[in-house]
C-alpha cells in the first residue's frame, strides 16, 4: 500500500517518572489504558481503515494495540521486530539525561549491554520494506525509539534531529510512501 499509521503506546509509570523504558517490559498506567481506548475511538472518528494492527510484544504496546483492536474491530498480531530498542546501561535512567541524548548519536554503540542504532535500523527498515511490498494498510503500535527510526526512514535527519525526535503517548501518525 501507499501508507501506514504509527501509534506510540499509552502512558507507563516510567514515562511519568521520566525513565527510559527501552526493552524493559513496563505496564500501562490507568491513564495509559484510557489513552489507548480514546485512541481507538479517534481512529474510528478519523475514518482510518486498516487491515491489521502490528504490535510490539512488550506489554505497554500490546495492551494499547488490544484496546485499539477491540474498539475498531481491526485484527492485531504481535510483530517482534517492533520491540523497543534495548538501551542497555541507560534503561531506567532519566530520559532527558545529557549522556543518553549524546549516546543516541553514536550509531554503532550498543550502550554496553544493548542494541545499536544500526542494528535497530536494520530490523525496522526491513519491516517497513515488507509493509511497503504488501497490499495492506497497517497500524503499527510500538515505542518512541521505534518511531524515531521510522521517521529516519522517511526523511533526512542529522544526528541531533534524530536524537531529539519523538512523539507523545497514543499519537496517531501517518507515513506515506512516495
């Protein structure tokens, strides 16, 4: 198809506490569940038609996708390639930490025990290429690190722009293949 949609998961406790979740499996808050339900309603109101919801297996994303699926009737399935990047030693540290912001600019760094931006780019770019080749419209439900990489697939970004990019919880963002 010529486009797909991306939704970042609902709020988590670590979002509230300004901590990096990464690949750590953190639950939604009550507000996060409410946001996901509202997002499902918003997708209906916007008239978005999709064939499938693909979700990260991490509970904060899969619960968001489940709520959206229940409200919209769009079937969902888990897509392991949408798992958030493992930020290694930075998980559970402040999201706005200067050291982390700078570390995200080093594309080959694995954050000592995590996954590099290059490794993440390979799996996300491959997923987007697979989506592009199919005759279906998808809604991807995943994480801020994933949408950062998706954004870089579609537009030129310098390292500073890449490191700073993100979207709020439960934002619905459309991506068009040109």
